[in-house]
């Protein structure tokens, strides 16, 4: 939220009631449309793209499956409204360890290299989500139909079979195309509720068991996830609201399977000398030193000899000091990108160089090499990554189209993810302004989560607004009261003033 300092306002002014949702008379859809125009997000797919996608959906997979796994009880776990389902899972015990089967939508089997759908996906890069709908990477007839792992019939998938030992460490990996059939479409909330109530069946209990083992593996190798509450815009009964949502444990368990798959993919790519990694440089020493000073200021314990990851894992993110500390910790995870390599091609002739080594190949937050291969319906890079891995596992040549795509993927993905992030920020700013437009003069309470030379950032609990207040002074973690001075829906700005 962009905000100015506003005048100093005392507490004697009239305070209107504070709305929890946007006034229904405010036309937010026009605002979302303006964001699409500003970021040049496409309204629809060209006719030739739709025609090609519909033909592919009618035809079915254009690449044959290597196995029939329809007897395996796969299921999906996603947000309840999702229909573009990239992953399905099936877990079972395997002696003292586990067998994780992770099915990924086989998008490449429906997309003709160099065709209209392929070209349009390269232009889009990612699916962009806005509160009033999404701008999909692929036409819905594929992404929400023929290629999506919905529980309405047979689907073709790229199936990962990862054997884990009793501690959750991988001991063997196989990847192949297979025909699968999902048995159920579950939400994270349903999974969490059934586990918490003790009514969950074996597959979901194994998801928790394996997820927790993989989280312990993450901690042991020095990886870290930031449990930040997410500020999001939701539509309830036709009205938009802002809310903070803390991630559920079930989301973490599921994320660990995706991380496991991405780490296995990166290892296969590095061993095979060809692929594309998701990378993040190590946090600079000076950034860690600054975070350590913030811990002292906020009263966050940082025991001698502990890493920042150990400190983060010990926090309760629902407390104001911890929330402020976690916002500061985000600074450690900057500079993420993609790195393509191909030892089989020559630099200067369309090639992308030899496999990276050391920190160059690693994702600092994962604390290991990592690749994106688990969301091909929503992310361009995953389709080529999956084809590379399939070829490496089969001992065959990487398809020419995938190899030729590698050099351009880092730049294309960087541009697409910047556009995706901008859309999310602008939509949130719009709804924040619309939420507060009817309550100029109202007082809100929050906690300072960021301090700069020119402003403080305050996380307001109700409504779920993040406010930047210029010219204000307050320490990290301080509780403050803000008065809403102005709210401009068209400009997507709100002005606050600290109440003395």
C-alpha cells in the first residue's frame, strides 16, 4: 500500500465505524480491469490458440504413456476452488521407509512444440491470479480440463516414484509417463480437519508423517521456510474482503513433497549435465548481522551458535515481535532466479554452458539444488524441466524443443514472475483503498514490522492492511494507532497518520 504521512491527527476527531469489506457500490471489477490493462495482461486467448487447444483435448495425449497406474489411489490436495490441478499424490509404507508417488500433469503431451499454444504460453510465462479471476498460462480446456488431474476419469501424468528411508531421505528415484486416475479432490482445510479430529485415513496420515520427516530433513540440511501470515483478497457472497491467513500444517506437508520432487529433479539434471534450476544466493553476512540486531531490538531469542533458520523455526508467527522479525527475515531471501545449463551444447552457439557447481547451483532457502517441475499447468519452465528429467531417467536424448528452450527460460520466467508480483500488489492496494474509502477518520491498530529512514510499515490486523507511513518514527515491534486520512480508489492509495 502506497501511503503518505498525512497531517498529525489527534484523538478528538469523530471516528466512523470501520468496515470489514468493500462497499458494494465501489466498482472493483473496473479496477481489476485497469490493472490488467496497466500490466498488459491478455483478456483472452487468440482464436488459433483456442482451436489448437480444443483439438488437443479431443485428441488426448500426443505422447504415449509408459505405464498404467490407474489402480494406485492418487488424490489431490489444493485450495477448494482450484480446478487447474498440477499434482496428485499417493503414499504407502515400503518396509521401514516409504514410497512416495507424485503425479504431475503431463502438459507436454498436449502442447505441440512450436505451435500456437506453445507460443502463447511462452508469451505469458505463468498463470496470474486476480481476485475476480485468473489469466491462465494455457487455455482452460487444457488447464482445467484434459490435462488437469481432476477426479473425473483417466489422465496422463509424469509420475515420480521416490523411495524414502525411515528418516525420510530419498534412496531411489524413478520418473515415467503413466495413466492415472485420481480418487478424490481434497482441500487443505479438509485434510487438516480430518487429521486434527483423528478421522483421517492412512493416506493422509502418511502425508503428515512424511511431511514432518521431510521438514526435519530440511532443518538438518539448513533449509528454512518463512511462516508469514498471508495478506489476501477474498470474495465472500459477492463482496471482496481483506484477510490474513496463516498457512495450515497440511499445506506444509504437501509443500514438502513438492520440494522433495524439485530437489530430486535438480540432482538428476546436474548429474545429467542439462537442465534448468531455481536458484537463490546465500544471505550476505551483513544482512544476517542486521537481522541479528533486529532480534535484539524485538526481544526475539537468538541463542549463541544458532543459525537464522533455527531462530525462525522456533518462532510463533502469531505474536507481534515474531511477525515483525519474519518481515525483516524476508530480506535474506532476495535474488531468486533461474539458471539453465547444457553440457551438450557449445557456448556462443545457442548453448547455456556447463553445469553449475557449489553455491551457484543451490537454492539457499532449500539448502540444496532445486528445480521447478511440479506445476506445468501454471508455470512455463516446468514443462521443459519435466521433459529433461524424463529423458535422463530413460537414457534417451532430451527432446530438441526442450533443449532449445533452455537458454530463453530464465529471462522469460523472470519477466513473468515480476508481472505476477506486480498484479498481486496492485490488486491488494486497490482493495485496501476500497475497504478504507468509507472510513476516513477511523482509527486502526497495528504493529510496526519494518523501519526505514523515511517511513515505518505497520501491519494492521482489522482490516488486514499493510500501511507505509512516511515521516513517522517508531521501533520495530511497537504497537501503534493510525488514523485514515484519505483513501483514493482510482489511485489505489491510502494516507495514514500516526495518532499521538
